[in-house]
């Protein structure tokens, strides 16, 4: 039997980030296409599908790359958890490409439904692919959405670190993706109004870039929604800042206290905790 193809270190990690992010977006963008185009489902089904997408994406990539699936996670781990800075740009590109390809597949599959629901390719279906201020209907401007993205992503990173910190009370390694998926469901249900809880630059920009190419034009890029003329930067810069804040607050308020109390885990326990979020 021919020897299996061996994918070397960083390339294998990038393939895992691409695949995991693609799975995440297939479920997330797919459910929004079903609700907006077919009228099947509601906000709760959207929140649950995004959470399931995160869970499954983490199960796909966790053992190989740590399953960041989000440039805001990657940057925060580099800043506070020793993740190698040289990997930040390659990871982010792989995540963007995974999101872009997933958006393409959703658009291809839902072609008939989306065109029937919105022949002019307007804001009604552009929101399938990327987030909108106030979900396209509520009076939320740039700074309200920006504030929302900072807070939402800070919550995400704070709790990801809490869930995966072997010095605390983490779930068993194979349950961490499930708990992180529930975390995203909770964020969607509690923090989805002002800006659609992108909390992930790749999740928003990859599908947004595809929508721009596919005919949604300036509604997608630069994100001209009338009350907001250039929304593109908000779900990119906001999550980066929020992720750094959330990781800093976790280290200051929880991690340092655990270490001061002598709760530093053994090497064996630490290794089990590296399945989802690696600390190189």
C-alpha cells in the first residue's frame, strides 16, 4: 500500500484552521441563508447553529492546530499565551480562506432560494454572509456596533481561556469543544442585537468579501447601510481589541490568582488542556 501523504508541521496546522473555519461558516452562514431565504427558523435556530458550527469546527481542528478558527483568538493567544507570532498571519489567512470558501458553497447551494427571496441582491440577503449594524433594522450606528464587538469578543476570549485553563476547572479535553459551542450559543442569544455577534474578523470578512464579488457590491464592501456608510472595519478592529482585553482581564483577574494560590497544573494535566487552545 502506498505511503500516506504526510503534511508537515505548519502546513498541517493551516489546513486544520482552514477546514475547521470552513465547517464553522458552513453551519453559521448556512442557517442564516435558510432563515432569510427560505423563512425556515428564527433567531434561536441561528444561535444554535452557530454554536454547533463552532463546536464541530473545534473538533475538526483542535488536535492539530488548537482550533483558533478566529484571528482575534490567534492574536490574543500570541499576546498572552505564548503562541508564536510568526504563525499569526498564516493562521489568519487560512481562517479567512476557510470562511470565504464556505460562503461560496452556501451561496451555490442556496442560489435559487436567495434569488427568489431577493432578486436585486439587497440588504435583505447580504446579511446572510456578514453582519449588519442593528441587524439591518434597529437604530445602531458605528460606535454602538463597535462597542458591541469589543464587549462580545472580550466575553468570548475571557471564557475560552477559563474553559481551557488546566489550572482552573476545565471540562475533560474531549468536552471542551462542546462547552465552547454552548458559549457561542449564549453570546448569540444575549449579545446578538447591536451587531450580529460577529466576534471574529474571519467570520465576517471572508463571507463579506465573497458577497462583494458575488454581486452585493457596496452593501458588502465598504458596508454602506445608510445610517452607516463604511461598516467593514467594525467587525475586524472591534474583535481584535475585545479579544486582547478579554485575555488580559482573564490573566489579571483569574489566572494570576490561581498561580498565586499554587494552582499551577502538572505537566500531564497541562498537556490535556492543550487540545483546544495550545500554549506553545
